C-alpha cells in the first residue's frame, strides 16, 4: 500500500534555502525575514576620480589623451582643386560667369575683362572705338550725361559682381576704366596722337595711383570705390593734358 505524503508548501526563497543557497534578492527567507540587498557595485571598471579626468576637454590643436580616438581628418575630394592655406574657393570668371548676370556683363565690359593679359589696359583700349561711335551722335553735354549714367550703373554692376567673386575690385571688372577714359576723351582734342597720349597718361595714373587715389582705393569699398578711384585718375590725366596743351604748343 502506498502512503501519500502531503506536499509541503515552500515559501518564496525556501527552495533555495533548502539547498544551502541564498534566496533571491528582495524575496522572503524561509524564516520570514527579508534578505537585504547588497550594495550596488558600479558596472564600470573605472576607478573613482578617473571619469572626470577622461572627460577633460582638449584645446584646439592639442594631442588626444592616451586611449582616446581623435576625429579623423577629412579627406580632400579628388573633384575639388587643392587651395593654399587660408585661401577660399571663389568662382573663376569665365564666359559663362559673364553671361550669367547683366551686372557681370557690364562690369566685365562685355567680356573684355576676361583678357588674361592686362585686362585694365584692354578695357581702356575698348573704350576708344566706343567713343568714336558715340562721337557721331553726342556733343560734350550729351557725353557728360552719358558718363554720369555709366558711373551710376557701374556702382551697381561692380558691387554685384564683386560680391559674386568675393573681391570688391577684381581686375577683370573694367567698366570703371571704360567710364573714366570716356571722361578723358571728352576733353581731349579729337586727334589720334592726343588720344594716344591721353591713353598712356590715364593708364599710368590708374596703375601707380598717386595720392589721394591710393587712399580712396584702399578706404572706399563696394561699387562706388571701384568707380571713384578711376575718375580721380582721369582728372590727373586731364591736368597733364591741359598743361601740355598750354605750355607744350
């Protein structure tokens, strides 16, 4: 005959206690006591006080600390040209740049300023045949009104173009030379030898920039500064022409 043994009710954690094991954390022991939880142990192996040291910041250019990884340097793109240190990428003026905006077309004298050799001189030379054409239709007052309009338009065109190029007085912007040389030619005898001498004088003063041309060239920015210093060079050339006419003949 088999005798049934009544099952014993084991309290939570009692089974572990019967085998000599500690009951799970927070569960009731066989005797009804609560086993206290052991103190939490940090999961990190970092010694106290070292975490703050690892979080120390580095100044720009300092070597990374031992064990830390520095950010990888960006690899230059093979499609972008390498630039010297401190240089900024700027659009290179070409025919497409000149045609892109009306201001660019005007400032570059219709493309004359794209000349790789002395664009300022090329722009001044381009003004001479234009003057001959307008000379058939305009008198001196008409020319002065035209020059005034060219000056105002040039302020706008050179400002827009200089901003696009990142250079307020780019060498390819020759509208200032064209406008200023028109002013010289209006007061120059309509004889080729005089006009050639006027051309040489204007280019000399525009290049060497005697006082106060140099001052205004460095102090004045924007389209007005680009146009104004060439007008001053035109006045210097006219003074020399007037002196030559008064004392040389």
